[in-house]
C-alpha cells in the first residue's frame, strides 16, 4: 500500500523561495525607481519656481538688456535677454526682449538643466528719469 505524502519536498521549497526572492527583488527595484523619479520631479518643480521668482522680480527689461547669473538653493541660474524683432509698422508697439532663463542643478553624477523663454517689454524712462 502506498503511503500518502505530507508536506513539501525540498525541490518545491527551493522553487517557492526562488519565486519569492525574484518577486521581492522586482518590488524593491520598482520602489527605488519611484523614489528616484519623485526626487527628480521635485527638483524640476523647484527649478520652475526659481524661474518664476526670477521673472517676477522684473516686469520689464531695462533698455541695456538683462544679463544676470547666480546660485540659489543649490541651483545655478542665468538670465539673458535679446531684442525681439517685431513685425509691423505700429509706432506705438513696445520694444520687446526675449528672455531666456537657464536653471542647472547636479543630479547624481549628471548635470540637469531646464530652460524657459518668454517675452517682456522694454522699460521706458520718462523725461524726469522715473520708470514708466
């Protein structure tokens, strides 16, 4: 008479442990990837806020242009402007400058950067030297 088997064999236990180890390794890798992408997204948002803050400091560009650099919160920034050619013959059209804001920050062994461009009018001075 054949005896009924109880429990698992050694081979079945090894297969079960291998599957569990592979599953845990995949979960660990996925959670690590999520943490890295979350950190990267947070730094990109900080760069965006820095660019918005820099642009908020000046609502218009001085006649000589805007060329400035600095470091804030571990991020290097550079703002530069260039005259923007307007089409048309309207003498009332303001002189426009194209602003470029470049933000760079270290990310591991790499340097990440983000660039923003926008248009701003040139600041006009009145006869008495007061800003318009």
